[in-house]
């Protein structure tokens, strides 16, 4: 890779070298682990990467006078709100270690801003990012059995898995399946650019913003849209509810729309279209069919 250095954020010496070699105006901090189930099995691993890693990054940033940060947080900090749309003022009660690592990192950011008002920090609470880059070259390649809906649907469509299990169809929703706020990854990326611009406009302290579309979509609506764009049938099995799942969770995107002058542009059809474009060009993700049998890896 040319001109790119890779350093684990927990490697303070390595990070120090990066900051000593280049003057950064701001940092967008995406580094972290994100599988909810794995965080339940391996909480210390999650606290180490997501919390200890963030502390080290903040220490090195402060030491080099770089005090502008955009942080990848998550709607998981809200847990299961009683109603939607969910605004940034909703109670923060995460249900699992993953969500707690994001909340703790947010609290650390709020505390360092209170201790030193030179910091300007935007915490972006992602809802459900899906889709892929429209080129078809960049997409998600989860390791092992996907936890999330869209990568699972994609693997069924390309024939890697026989069927999708729907986690409950007895919710009090239009078709009985769970409702979420899916956002195209390109819209999400543009939300980060808008957040960065905001950081350079004026000092904004430490503030959280939802990144979502403000619209709720059911599991069945996703499956139908995916079948339509791909022309593939997604066989369904109705299973029990997944423990800890919210019935309905979608964002109020009003704060980011108002203050960033940003708005998600893409709808469900485009999310499924770009997901399918990536999937059909790369049915085995970044690996070849043979290498996935031996070693799964994620990007
Ligand atoms: N879901 C499902 N089958 C799957 C994976 C997910 O029915 O194999 C449902 C899940 O119950 C939820 C929605 O799809 O209603 C989105 O789940 P995901 O794990 O992608 O996101 P999260 O629940 O973390 O918002």
C-alpha cells in the first residue's frame, strides 16, 4: 500500500510516530470492533479496542495539539427506546458490552471537552449502515456467519446460505417484523464529511448527532426490495425473536440535517441495488471461494 501506514490504535508508540511525522488538523476515529454477539462473549477485548484504544488516541492527539475529532458511535447507545423517532436527547441505556464501549467512549469525549474547551468533538450515532460503494469494488465482507440482516440476505442471494431466518414476525409492526433505520454507506460517508466541515466552521464543544434517514423499514420490506433488484428468491424461515432486539428503532435525523446541511439521499432500493452490485461482482467478498473455506477475514 502506497503512502498508507497501518497502526493499531492501542500501540501508543506507533501512533506517536504517525503524529510526529504529519501534522493532522482533525481525526476521524473509525477504529473499533463492532459485533454485538462477540462483545457479549469477549467483553474485555471490546473494552480494550474500543475504550482503551480511544483513550490512547485521545492522549496522542492532545500531546500533538490536534483537538478536533469525529467519532464513530452507534445507535446501540440508546438500547431499545420505547418510541421512535429517536432523538439525541433519548436516555442512553445500551444493552450489551459493544453499546457500552461506545457510550463510555462518548462520555470520555464529553469529559475531555469539559476539561479543555479547545477540543471540538462530534459523536456520530450510526443507525443501520448498508449497501456498498456504487462502483462494486468496496463492500462489507463479514467474517463467519453474518450477524446483520443485509450481509445475510446477500449471502443467501449468492447461494452461500440456503435461507434467511427472520427473527420474529409477531411484533406490533405493519407486517410483524422488526423495524430499523437503514442508511446507505455513501450517505453515511458524506455525513462524516459534513461533520468535519462543521468542526472547522466554529467551536461546537462535544455534541452527538444521529446519522440515519429518519425512516423505518421492516425486515420483510428489505427482503422484498432485495428480491426485486437482484431477481433472486430469498427463501425465508420464521424463527423466534432475537433476545434484546428492539421492535421499532429509527432515528430523528433532524439535528444533523439542520446543522450539517446534510441529508441522506438514497432509499431502500438504491441500498439493495448497490449491495447486490457488490455481492454479484464479489460473491466471496475480498477472498476467493477456496480461501474462504480456510480462513475467513473481514475488512
Ligand atoms: N434480522 C433478522 N434475521 C437476521 C438478522 C437480522 O430477522 O439474520 C432482523 C433483526 O431482528 C432486526 C433487523 O433484522 O429486526 C436488523 O438487524 P441487524 O442485526 O442488521 O441490526 P440491529 O438489530 O443491530 O439494528
